[in-house]
C-alpha cells in the first residue's frame, strides 16, 4: 500500500522535506526573489501560473528525487496542478519517489498573548478528502510564537493538536508547525514552554495517532530530543525561519534526529534567467548542503 511505503519513508529514510508551499501572501516575494517583478503579471491567476512554472522547474530537476528529498509540502494550487502531464502528487511519488504533503492553513490571526493562532480553516474535511484521493500523504499548518507566553503557547498547541486530530481522522498525517520566531526576545524560554506543552498534547493523543512536528531550530542542541523519541511522532523537521542556509544547516547539524524542511533556504539562489544547466546545478548544490546537515550530525 502506498501510504505504508510513504510512512516508512518519512519515519526511516535519510533526507529532508522541501517546502514548496508559499501561498498568496508570500508568493509575490518568492517571485521577486526568483527574478520576476510585480509588474510582470496581472492578477492572481497569472501570479500563480508563474509560481507553478517555477515549482515544476524545481520538481523536474535531476537532483529533486527521493534519494535526498524524501518529501515535499505543496500549496493547494500546486497540488491541483500538473507536472509532465500528471497530477503533481502522482508525479512526485511515482516518478520522483517524493512523498507529497499539503499546506492546509489559511494564514494567521493577529498577535494576541504573544502568539499568532491559525485562522479558521473552512471546508477542511472536504479538502482533506480531495487531497487523499490525489495521493497526498500528509498536511502542514503553521502558527507563530513571538513571546515566552505560557497562556499563548498553550493555546497554540491546543489548536494544533485539535486540528491535527481532525486530519488524522481523514487518514492523513499532520505536520504540526508551531514556529518560534527567531526574533523572539526569549527564544529559549518560548522553546521550553513549547516542548512541555507539545509533550502533554502528544501524551493525550490515542496510541494509534501519528503526527510529525515542524519546529524552529532550537538554541540548545538536541533540545527537542524528547519529541523526536515520542512514540506518536513520525519525524521532527526543522524550518529555516529566516536563517541563511549556511547558518540553518550549521545549527541543524547539531540536532540529532532532526531533518530539514526548508523553503527560502532551499530556493533563494534560483533565478528564472538561469539556463537549465545553471538552475539544475544551483539547486543540486543546495539539496546536497541541506541533505548533509540533515543526515551528517556533529
């Protein structure tokens, strides 16, 4: 069964997850980074078409295979698109050996109690059912923690766990992503509260539940080891969080059992103007560096 193979890959295979899930708010910035100015397109449809072209160029590059990229997180419009004439999730798994995930959150609420909760996700069950039919294995949803606020962080974790249970009920594996901002004035304090709240939330889940967790790389190496070793956790993955790729990889290499799930740090050197050979070699170098930090620990 494909899901069992995907689960085994996510739990055991060496490599990292590519985050190709920039949504409406972050797409213009990603396109600018790629070398496409705001005045190069008119309206959302053209913007997302250009973004899809970029993502397909990444997914079809020679280095983008399950040998090192074991999973990829997709924006909904990317999931609904095609690559080389196939639905993107089918192409990723059958042609590339890459496990497909779907970003399901609808963005963030305004900051309160030092955190930003997720906005409501209307129609989530229908989206999950459609994703499952397309061969998607799991999901991702992001909250942001700005302060070491016990009340705020407890609320973030409660929301993440509750929505995670809804996702599990539809047969998918959720990636819980309570991101601690690297600009937090007490990042270590926030990480301590977050780890404790996550452990409580995980302990309360049914024994059969399986989740993944995406976290900012902690200030203290191996701080999230208890989460990595928790029986309900398939994998703990790291977001780059605004660190440069060099800095993110250096920090990640100090955290045993934690693998990358980078977005900007993966693609920020890619340009539309590059020849295919330049593009492919630049992406391959980035993949190699992130892979090494994910599997070669210090």
